């Protein structure tokens, strides 16, 4: 297995896990902040998606969009 195949497998596994955790959330639960000033589930999932995209871009040599 090549390093890129391992990375791709990790991304697929991560995507599957995120869906298992959040697919049943209501819109209000997506926006809920556990304590004032804390990040909502929507923010956390968005952050993870952006980080994964950046990591994939660096690994695969894809430049970031402006």
C-alpha cells in the first residue's frame, strides 16, 4: 500500500466516523454551543473539513483556492 493510499483510507474512515456522529443532529443541535463562546458542532465539522482539505492539498501538491 502506498502512502497516498493510506492517507486516502484515513480520510474515508474519518468521513464515515463524522457522518455516524452527526447525521442525526437537528438544525438546533448543529448550532448549539455547550457553553457560551464554545464552538458548535457545525463549526467543528467545518474546521475538520478545511484541515483535511489542506492536508490533502499539501500531500498531493494541489494549491489552495484563493
